[in-house]
């Protein structure tokens, strides 16, 4: 379960992040990237005009 892998007490806490009620902190991004098998930079978009 993703909530457990990220260290949340229960799934309802993670659901608040998923719904946008809470925002991930910068310190949480490395763990999130590891669980999702991606790079931290993948969470950010680059606007090229």
C-alpha cells in the first residue's frame, strides 16, 4: 500500500494528499520518488515558451 510505504499512519491521511487537501513537503519527495520509481525532478514541469 502506498500510504504505508510513505510512512503515513493510515490511508486516509494519504488520501488527503492525493485529493490536494495537503501538499507534499520537499523532504517527502525523495521517498515518494523512490516508491513511484521515478526521479524527484519528474514532479516538476518546465515551461518552455
